[in-house]
C-alpha cells in the first residue's frame, strides 16, 4: 500500500498539532513493511507567514521521503484583521470571496497541488481541513482521498466552501470521538468510511532529577503546561489563574511552561517559562510533574495528554474542550475545570491527596495502554484505508 501524506508544513521542529499528528502517523506507518509512505508538503515552516524556509526538492525525515514545493506568495501581515471581517460576514461571503480568502490564508503552492494530482499513491491523506493544499488538492484526487480534518468548533468550519471538501473526501480519519460527532453533525457524510484513528504513544527516556537541574528547578512540586505558550492555547489565562491561586494559597506549588513561546506570561516568582526543551527534558518533566495542565479549549486529540498518562502522570483539562474532557471522562485520568473556582478546587484536591494523584495517573496509563498504542492505531488505519475504492 502506497500512501501520500499532504500537510502544509512538515518537520521535527514544526510545533503545530495537526502537522505533528501527520508526521507521527507517517513515521510509524513507514516503519511497517506493508506501507510505502511519502510526504508532499511546502517549503514553509512558519504558519504566520508561509515564507519559504526549506530547500525545494527531496529529503528524508526520520526515514520518510519528503518532497517540498515552494510557496508562491507569503501571507499578508493584515490577514488576521481581514479574517475577522470575513468571519463577521459569515455565510454572506460569495464562493469567489471564499476562494480568495483561502488563497490568502495559504499556503498557496500550485506546484504542490500539481504534485498531488500526479501522485501514483493508492491513498492520499490530507491534514488538516483548513488550508489551501487540502481544499485544492483533494478536489483533484477525491476518489483516493482520506481527510484528517483536525476540526474544532470554529467559524471557518461553517464556511460553505468546506462542504464540498468534506463531501468529496472518500474517507475520513478522526483523532477523537468528539471530532467525529462535530463533523458528522455539520456535514452529510455519515455514510462514508470513517474511523477514530487516534495516535500512538510510546514513553521515551528522561528522568525527573536531570530535568529539574536543566531548568534550575528546586525540589518543590510543579504543574506542567507542555506545548506552545500561546494566548490561543490558554497559556495566559492559565498563568493568571495560577497567580490568583498563589495569592490565596501560599504553598510551594510552581507552574512550568515548556514549549516555544509566542506570548510570554507576566512574570511571577512561582512561574517558570522554560521555552522549548529537548525530548529527554520533556519526558523528565512529565515524570516529575504533580500534574499536566492542558488549558486549551481547542484540541482535536492532545498528544501531550497521552504522553503524560503514558508515564502515569495525572492531568487537569479545560472543561470547555470537548476532546480533552471526553478523554478525561473515558479514562478517569484527569480532573476538569471550567472556571477559576473549579481550578482552585482541583488543585487543592491534588496537592492534598497523593493517593488521588496516583489513582488518576494509574487510570490514565491504563487508558493509553488500552487504546493508544501504535499497533492498535496502525491496525485501525489499515482497516480504514482498505475501504477506499
């Protein structure tokens, strides 16, 4: 089985959740002798500009052949402001206006779209639904297409141009049950082959003590927020809530942000903004944390949540995120909060009961072992692809 994976950007240093999911799945499938995998992508690395960064042409990333194609134009600096106006107009935008917006959003890479059409792959997987290569490329290979939407309940999902995209897809691969429910409620596609594929998680080496040393952390307990430090991911709100908590609780608890920093939280003596960390430090922090906190209200899977549970670390999740709330309810491995008051109660429970923290971590680990190990994910994906054609 030959699979072509289409994603707007690709690389081990790319932080986006949908792109990371595409890379992890492609890498693992490529290790299976039944699959021949290639990636078709752009030369961009920064989704805010889509400026060409990588050289065009072929390379190999973690054993996966990658073909890169240049972006024809970068994203305009005023795109976000123009999008706000576009969203306000909603369904009043014409088809032509929507296409112009899609091209402006990018990445606009005509050579990539042509390469998708010319691919001899048995199946072509598109990640995620939002961008130009998916919309333009899937239309040219619809009978061989698998759409991985990575969909959230967000305004663009209601743009009429995406109706054709979802209806043209031959099959759909979801990361979670809430994502499938959202998409099937929005589009008339319930008869299509589909599966909640998810992602596999394998814990890697990394000890807590060296991780603490690398960040100059003392031996006090800490919460970990892992991933992009971004307002859109809830980082600033989490920092504000934690500051309020510390005003009311004078205990030793710290909060550590580990990941690329887009929006730096306000300075506080018990908040550590570590920036991006390597894999050994990441896994050491996951093992050493009192709990992982995922403040984002918009997730389609949450890889970091599975990584925390893989090493038996409990979690706190945003109740407003349907996906992480669903994982928490199914697993019993996390407490959910939807307000400062609920966060305060959850933190008091965790800090006051090591037995509760241990029980949550144990339940989370069992959930990962039951559903999100790579052999199970590959088997689900193989079954989905076999239904094409």
